């Protein structure tokens, strides 16, 4: 079965940087779009960054210019580079991917377990 595992979260000071990774494993035929979401305390989940299978990207206005999403198709891994971090970036970050687990199968949405990012002021 398909699994997504995030890693790289931690505690950093404002202005610092972190690199998050999301590795997909299991039976994977293809991966379409891949996203990073986050859920801050007391707030609903929001889309942070989006990347297509060919590398086209989109970002939330709140992180544009500070975060970068990239993808290594050979490794079935997506990365999120968080720069110039602010306290308001504190949240649990989740990886989401639309994956076909087999040839001829439909695309399904998979979620990772989340990784905590805490930015101190």
C-alpha cells in the first residue's frame, strides 16, 4: 500500500530555515500533483505549495518568495524549503499527493502523518 512520510520539521528561530521532505513508498505507478498543506493551532488547514509532475509550482500568498517546493520524480520525493521563517509559519505540515497505485487505476489522494514546524520569535 502507498504511504507518504514527512520529515525535517523542528524548532527554529524567526528568520531561520528548514527543509521538509515527503517520500512516497509502496505500490506506485505514477504520481500526479503533490502539495504541502499546513494546519496552525486554532486555524483550518491551508494549502501552502503545489507542484505538478512536470515541475510547475504555485504558492500561497503568505509564503510566496520565502518557500520553495521541488520534486525528485526518480525518488518519488517532494521537498519544501522554508526560508525566512516567521512565527506565524508555526504549524503541522502535511504532504498530500495524487497517486495511481497501479497501471489502469484511478488517482487517489494520500496524506502523510505530518511534521511539526515551530518558529520562535
